[in-house]
C-alpha cells in the first residue's frame, strides 16, 4: 500500500493519532449528502457560514470543508431562497463528520431535516426560516439534536417593511418581546426579570388588524396588566 493510500485510509478517521491529523491536513474527510422528495435536488445549495463559500451545489460537493475547532455552520437554500441554518460545534479540529440534509415539500413550503454522524453529533442544531408575506411576519424555529422544537423567534413588519415587534417563545412559553418605532427599538418586555417579590407573564391576544399583548405583573397577590397594541 502506498503512502498516499495509507494517509487517505478511513481506518484512522477521528482517532487521536498523528496519522489522523496528517489525513485532515491533506484530505477532506467531511461529507455532505442530500436527499430530496418532490423537489429538484439540483436546486439545493449549501453554503459554509464560517468560510463564506458554497460547498454543495448541483447534487455534489464543490469545495472542501475546512478542518478547524469550533462551529461548522451551514446555510441551506432552495432556488436561491434561504430555508434555514444548521450545524455543529467541533471539540477538536481533527474531528470530521458526515452531514445529511433531507429536503422536502411541506404543504406550500420547502422544509428540511438535518442529521450528523461523527464525534460531535450531539451538538447538532438546525433552524427553519419561514416567511409569511400576507401577514408580514418571519419565523425562525430552532431544533435540537433530537429534532425537538426549542426557541421560536417571530418578527412582525409594517407595510413599509419596518420591524414593529418581535417575540421569543421558549418551549411553548411566551418569554420575551420588543416593540419598535420606524424600525428603531422602543421597549422590552420580558418574563425573565429576577425579582423576589414579583412575577411576570406575557400574553398575546388574537386581533385581526393589530398585535395586542398583555404584560402582567403579580406582586403580593395583586395583578396589574399593561396592554400593548401595535397597528399592523
């Protein structure tokens, strides 16, 4: 077996050895695989965020993924539209991984799942971006390594495209919001304030032409409600 074949062998992959480190210097042991359902796989593009370059296009990898300590994060696009972001955190620069993206049609949207094989697979996360032009809102949904929904961020815009409010939901609980005027930050409301004497709650009311919220403060069994209404 030649020296080149030995260095490029998978037998040393992810081992804490000199041979594995040499492999990572000269060969790309990271892989990206795409499976697509009811969509054109050639329209899927994967970009490396850290390196600011395309690493997958036209059904194949187009560039190496640099081996380095820290984040391996990717943008996922379909027909030039950003679907979301996914990645892991690498605890050693010489760790290499196999990244699997499953892209599919979900109702009227294109969505994706993400999985990883390799030593840092438990740090996996991914998030979806959803745009609702009719209601002028964008949603960012985070998922953990088990595919469980975590934090959800929602942004609302006026007819001119200015941000008017944002919401943060954590495991189904409404925990934080900000209001804006002409796109500029105005005020924050949060349930995460530390207090020995007060408790806080955020509520959202359904109303067709406005965003309406109640910021509730409870102190010594006395509840006060602040109503926040934003015309949209």
